[in-house]
């Protein structure tokens, strides 16, 4: 990490490998529950607090080979992109003495001089997380934190009693802050619910007054293509174009490129894109330009009597969202858009002037709602920054 700062008199700096064991000691035995053993996959890890991770039960023969073993007092550290960036780090649940986890975590067992709760707070801190992310090596998109980096991580170590005091103080402060964060998140969720009710009211009234047509009569739903991963480039090259995937609409952490000649499925920033698979299924997306993969399809109007912005808003209304999602989750036993049901769904087609007025009216409301959400988001971000500041003070002995 950066230059080590000065600690209080009774604290000391220690390398991780001096006070924490990576991997299990001899005599490992998994906890047996109903004839099965605990297993923690990456999706089971709580990235928000690292304290609410769940495990599933698997047959011992299925997970005993090639998986990461853990014992009591372990903290699991996600070591691969994007899990490290997402702070996929967690304490082992109290009710198990041993089990297995995904191979993409380090099992870090706290020894006598350090408490798991203290270590969990430390390794999840912004300073440490950024250091680990910046230390990752390997191909873009599949980078990992080297074990040597983990072993040599510097840890500020106070006496055990002070560790307990710090954890207790952090628990109290973070409980209050997390309640405020949850309140702001609730306000944002309620704003979305309100917007959904407005969309339902508007399109519900239009259905009563104007002709309806099945979507397939006015729209082509064009699926994407899936080039092999072996053809991916993680750097922009001449003749290459970005391959758009569902997750790319949320983050730029997974950008990949493909040869432009290898596909004929392209989208612009203004195109209406639909996430075919979930969860969450049937996301209505836009804003990126490139080629798009098989998990996406493009909604293209084939009628001069359909305004694209009107369609974009219609597809977001809870009326169609709930209907398609409900059917899609039951189709073929998987979570994927039921294309037949989507094509047969009806849309009201008022004159273009009415569509344009509808879009203008809804856009005005959307802008007001987005302002409300923006304020709530800023407050949430301030609280998250406050937590990071508190952690920094805690590990300097100033809490």
C-alpha cells in the first residue's frame, strides 16, 4: 500500500501472513448438515457488509475436489474481476466449523492476535480494496489478486481488547448510517413506483381511446449474435467494435471488442435494446453503440405511425413489464423473455401528434422524478463516503 502511517503506541504494523493463515490447517473436516456439506459460491457472498453471507448444502463428492476449503474464523476474499472490485469479502457464518467455497476466493484464517470482525472491516475498507484492485494481474476481464500481494498486505494491529472496542463502535455507527442509506434507497424506489403508476395510467387511458395492434405488426425484435470468447479483444484495435452485453449498461468494467466483420448485429445509442435473460429479465436499455450479443435484442419499428420514444416509454410501463416477466420466468424452466408473448402483446396507436404529446408529458414528469432521485443518490453517496472516512480513522487509532 502507500506509505505506512504512524500508529498509536500500543499498535504495530504486521504483514498479513504473520497473523493470518491462508488456507486450512491439517485435520480439515467440513461440517456435516443433513448428510451434506456447506458450500459458498460467489453469488452467496454478501458484498454490502460481509456479515450476511449464506451457504448452500452440497454433496461432499461434488465440492470436495478443487474447491477452496475454509475453517472457523475465516474471512473469504474474492480475488478475481469483478468480485474484488465489488468487495466480495465476507466472514464465515458462525454456525459452521468448516466447508468449501468457490476457487476464486482466498480463505484467510485469523490467528490468536487478530479478530475476524476487525479484519473483515479492515480488508473491506476503501483504502485496502483500492490497493488490491490496483495490484491485480492477468488478462483484462480475468484479472486476479496475486497471493504474494495478500501475504504482504500491511495490517495495523491494536491489542485484542482495542479491536473489540473498534468493532463495537463501528457496528453502532454503521447501523445508524445504514438505516439512513436504506431510507434514501426507499425514497428512490418509491419514486420509481410513482413513475410506473403514471406510465400505467397514461397508456391505460390510451388503450381505451385508440386502435391497438400486436407488437409484431409494428415492431421487429432482432436478436444479437454470440462470437466465441476466443475472438474477444480487451483492447481497441483497427477494424474492431465494442461488443455490447447486458451488464455493459451498468458498468464499463467489462469492455470487450470483436472484429466488425464477424457480425451483422449493430446498435446505436438511440436504439431500444431489450435484455432477453435475467435476472432481472426484460430490461429496457439504451445508450451504447456497437455490436450486441445474443442476450440482447433490438426493437425496431417497421411502421411510420409509431414514435420511437413512445415505444421506449411503453415498454417500461408496469403493465407490459409484469405480464412479460411473469410469463418469461415460467418459459422452458428458465428466466428468459417469452418472445411469442411479447410479439402478441398489444400497443395503443394514437395519431403521431398524440404520441408526441404523450412523450413530452411523460418526459417532463421523468425529469422531475430524476431530480428527486438525484438528490437521494447524492445523499446516499455522501453517507457511503462517511463510512469510508470513519473506517480510515478507525485504523489510524483515532476512532
